[in-house]
């Protein structure tokens, strides 16, 4: 469930948001409102004032410094908040003043009595309260060590990485360009060459020296075949499977990919421990558990106060899903 109070706020300020200077009239069917905050005098730090001090007055509306910061935190995208509280504080204040000025003029013209206003105001107020309720529910979600450990166990492969070296022998049609002066080998010729090189390596030839002389991967070849450490999902499947399956110090059989035939020497397998990953695990698990908790709370609220949708307008409700026969 994603609430969108900031979207509604931005839409209501479409004609006043970040206009320095005012933009030209929008083209027909304009896209989403783009929020802009220009950084003014980035080296100047605005003075601090008491949180209860009134810093904006428009008609009868007064906004304190604390309320100003609350508006920044509530309605601006995260990347603009520091600027709006700092060097662009005056610019954001100008936006608020323009919005309140227009709102008060609309009040004098009794726009709040129109059905259009009442429908939009009802939805905006409901959306704001729903957002606040989600925040309240989210604060009550606690992630236990047991939950984190279970996630770590279930996704342990994601925290593994391999450091390896390789030698690539390309064949005709490879995605790797042919080296100057080299013969364009057929698939069979490339495989035979890779097998021959593997025998030399097993006989004691230096892997780094052979890689520099023979590898068609120019990037790693000049480094003796050495590659940056990689995780699952970062290499082509055949290469990944061979690298994660091999033991450190082993030289793989020739492994075919769309690049050619690889000889892989695994240097090390590493896996980050639970303690090393704990902070990262919480960042992954808490949003999932929060979402489940919010969805469960919404389901319970709807059961206590069932919503009614017009079946003629929305179509008949879906029948309940058949119970699963799977044993879990």
C-alpha cells in the first residue's frame, strides 16, 4: 500500500511550486508535476530560531519554525529537504506564501462551498489521515533477531562471493573482439586450445603468465586473469555455476559461454557473517514485515467495517480463492 500525500500536495501547488522565475504556460496534457529546488547561496547557513517562533504570516494564518520544518519533511522529496531547511529556505517559504495567498483568495470567493472542492478536500484529508495511520502502525513493527537469522539462512547465497582468475579463449561469433594478429578459431579449435592450456597449467605453468599471453579477455588478461570478486547473478550462468562450484586452487574444465571457453581458477570463496550483515538484513526485512503488518491491520479494519462497492459500477466481487492443498 503506497500513500501519496506528497503527490496531492504537489498537485495542489502546481502553479506555485518552485517558480523562480515562473515557468511558461504548460503544454496541453502536461505530465506529472516536477518539483525543483534551486540551491541559493550554498555557503551561507541560515540562522537558527526558537521552534515556536512565527516565521510566516499570511492573513490570519501563522506558521512557526517547527511547523515550517514539518512541512518540509512531509511534502518535499528527501533530496530537497536539506536545501529547503538551509540555503533554499526563503525559496520554499515563497512557495508556501503563494499557496496560502491563493487559498485565501479562493476562500473569499467561497470556492470551499463547491462540490468539486468538497470531494477533493474529503479525499485529501482522508489520504493524510491514512498516511498518519500507516506511520503509527509502522512504528509498532519490531524485527526480532530470529526473523533476521531466518532471512539470512534463506538468502545466504546472496551474501556469498567468489574471487577468481580466468583465461578466455574466444571462438568465431564471440562477443569479444579478436586480438590483433590472432586466428579466428572455430568452436572445436577454441575448445582444443583451452584443453591444451589447462594441461600446461596442471603441469605447473604460471596461471598469470599464461593469462597475459593467451587470454582473449584483454581487461583481466593484462592483470594475469585476475577478476574483481563477484556475487550470484553477476556473471553469465555457466561461468557462475562453475566458479561457485569449484574449490579454491582448482582449475575448472573449459566452461563455454557466448564469449568463448573459460578456464577458471578460484582464489577464494567468501561469505559475510550474520553479524556483518545484520544492519543490511534489517533494512531488507523491516519493510516487508511493515507491509504485512499494515495489510493485516487494513484487513481487520475492513472486516470490522465492511466496505460496499456498487456491483453494477465495479462488477461482481471475485469469489474467494480455493484453499491450497499444499502442506507447508
